[in-house]
C-alpha cells in the first residue's frame, strides 16, 4: 500500500518510496510496479501525475483526480508557482547558500533513454534552469575515499525554480558537488563508500515538501513527507539531526 499524504476530491499526494517508477518505462522493462498503477488500484479511480520524481528519489508525489484539475495544476507547474523543497547529501562542502543558474538541454527521452548525440532533441537549445540551495549541515570524516586524506559531505536544502530533466542531479554535478548514490551524475567511489560503510544503497535525494495554490479556491496548500527510514538512518550515522522545514520559503509567488 502506498502512503497517502493528502487527498480531497481533486488532488491526492503520496509518499513515493525510492526505487519505485512513476510510470512504465522502456528502460526498466523488468519492472512491474508503478506509482500511477498502484495508486489507481488502491483508490479505485484514474489518476494524473502532475510532476515526476526519478526512480531513486523519494518523497511527495502529487496527482490530479480529473483531467481539468490536471490541466489547471499543469499551468502552475509551468509558471513555476509551485514551491518544492528537497533534501540531498552531496560530496564536499558547497557555499552556505547560492543559486545555480545553468541551462540544461534534454539528454534523455520521457522514458529515461539517452538521446543519440546527433538527435534533434539532443541538439536543441538548452533551456533555462535555476536551483537555489542552502547548506544545512557538514561532516568531515578522517577517511581517504578519493584523493584527499579526509572526506567531506554536506546536507543541502534544494529549491528548484524550474523543472528540467534530472535538474537537481545535473546542477549539483555542475558545481562539482554530486549527490551521493547517483549512478549517472555522481562519483562511484563515494557511492560505494556509502554502500559499504552506511549500508546505503539509494540516491540520497528526497522531495520533502510541496506548496501550491489549491485549484478549487486558490488557497495555499502545503504537503510534507518525512524522510524514508534508510535516508534518515544515514543522516543519523553522519551525526546530523533531521532538518525541519519551518523556515522553508516555498510560498507561492
């Protein structure tokens, strides 16, 4: 059973676990479980996913319960008026806060398959992509993982202002602080370190809050999700207390 975080007559939000696809993908043809199908079967009605979370990302996943609501909510996402808060563990210590303004071109199709280098989609102009971040905690371990005698990691709060493909993972790679557990854009040596020392087999990225205008009355609605146990346990092993979103400025602008 999926954990339902919120439901009314127009919207439903679930806590998507890491490892669950949102919908069927040709990349993971062996997969037989998808969030869209599981939720539809669980509540007994059709659902319309309003955004995406990568397979390895956990957290708040929002659906509409009818086509008209999906259309209106789609306008909010396109206008970037939906606030989203993510937590991520990254390699190194980024600045205390900052904004990553780095355009991104499509590298993958809707099913996660990489476009050939000469494909029109791959060669199309990159689209604006902006992510604000804030450093919440740091740790320095007296262990040689890469080429340094000590290894540093940080916990970040991420607030994407746009919604490009794999934006957070690509942006963190762009500033040389890749997300731990990212097999595509991360660093294998650090991913293996977390697997071996913290029994962490997942991407350390989670959507912990979404703030939107409800399509019925325009009132602000905040939906939050706790961290999955394996994510929370990794933070505790690093000596970090769980961050609270009280000062998260995700109010609809």
